[in-house]
C-alpha cells in the first residue's frame, strides 16, 4: 500500500490519493473474486470426472465462501482506509467486523459441506450401501445447528459479550422458556423419539387408525412432519401427535393378503367340492402366492342366494400396483374354474311358486273365464 501511495502521489497529488486507493482496492477485489470463482469452477469440473465424491463436496462447499471472502475483505479494507483518512471511528467497528465475516464464512463452508455429505451418504450412485435417509437427516440437522450456535457464540465473544453470562442466563431462563414453549418442546422431543424409535422413515407409507392421517412421508422436521396424501395434498403433522396415536406402516409389510368370498348357485351344489379343491390347487401352484403363509380355501356358508366359499392367501409382493394385478389374475382364474364345471357365480334371486288350481282370467272378458266365453260364443252361433 505504501508503494501504491507513493506512485499515486507523484501523479495525482496528496489530496485525492485515498479515493483512488479505495477504487483500486474494490476493483481488484472484484477481479480477484471473479478469477477465483472461475478457477474453482474448473477444479469442480475436474473433480466431477473423478471417482471420488468427497473432493466434489469439498470444492463445492468451498467455492462460495472463498469468493465472498475476497469481496468482503476488499470492501472492508477500502472502508478502513476511508475511515483513517476522514478521521472516523468506523475503524473500531470494521476490525471486529472482519473477524465476524471470517467466522461467518467458515460456518457457511461447514454448513454447505454437511449438506453435500448428506446427499452423498444416501445417494446409491455415490455409496455402495447408502445409509438410512432419516438417520442422515437427523445427524445433519444436529451438526448444522451446532455449527450455527457455535458461530453465534464466537461472534458475541468478538464484540466483547461474555459467553458465560449468556450460558448462565440460558440456564436460569430455561425453565420459563420451557413453560412458555411447551408445545414447541413437545414437538422437538417428538422428533427425537421418531429418530430413535424409527416407526417410519422418509418415503414410507403411514396410516393412523386414530386420526385421518395417511400418505407418504416426505420430510421429518424438528417441529413438523410433512406427509403427502394420496390425492397429492401436503399434510403437516406436529411431531408430538405421533406420541399419542397408533400408527401403521404398510411399507414394512412382509406380504399382502387376498381375502375374498365367492358364492355359487344352490343348483350347483354337486360341483362345489371339485371347485373348492381345484381353486386351492391353483393357488398352491401360483408363482405369485407365498406358500410359506396361510392358504385356505373352504366352503363357508349357506347364504340366502348362494353357497359361499372363501379364499384366504398372501401374495409375495407388497407393491400396491403389482398386488392388484396378482389379485385380478387370481380372481379371473377362480371364475374360469367355476365356469369349467358348468356352474355359475350366484347373484340375489327370488322364486315365486304358483299353485296348480289357480285359473287365469280371460283377458278379453273382464271378470270372465274361459268357460263363460265358450257359452257366449255358442249362443251367438245359434
């Protein structure tokens, strides 16, 4: 800076040197920031072509803080020169401000690195055995919170505030805050219990028989869990709710059940034993039916209009769409077996029995019958 000042004094004089110094410093900071950004982008492109993913994470997290550091330090240096020349007291503020900027940029680097590490740990392209997304998110949020809180405490120490006093105040005021924010704390500890007990994870299908809660888990936050319902609406559930309700997790089912009742006509009773036996044999040889689970096909009930037998079995798949395809195939095969025996699936019917002694009235003569009609015709003929 002294060499720059000496060179500028010989051309522009003493009065305007510091203005030119400020312009040169700011311009140099902008140029250096741009050059550093281009260099880091080139390194990032080269790192993307390598097999290692952690160098990508480090360079990506480092790029923005590095460029911001050059720009902010350049602007602060120009501001310090201006405050010296004008005799301002801003220099007393700018010096600790530079330290705060450094702390902020280091915290930004760590937060970006943690986010990229989360993505690497759960992505199947980056990890041979990806970690559980819910656990990774929980640890990542805890680490980011730790970095941010530490950065705030360091910044307070830089400006002369006592951290011990803040900690003491937090201990004394913790009780009052706890009473005032009991719902918030309940949701926070509810999130911790979800992370520890793991009743569900991101991507699971959950359903509560106690509440109208059903859908796919998209995010588990510290206060709310976001669930996407099957009609694609977001449902935000406070975490404390999961400590009070029963919850089903169909995503962790081992099998899906087929339980159907089929009825045939009463006049097909002779074919019923063969139909039941053939349906059971069909299920025992079906490639999509799990033979290690319960399989029952039995005549069950004399219904009002049918002879009912039921089918009780489990599919190998738990996928919702594939399960319905398997169930459809099973029902078509059952219908084919019934038809092959000359029987039919029953439906509600009514039978009317008429005594043989009832004579129907002649429609041509109101109130008459066939005998009176013959007499009348005979008399007319005579």
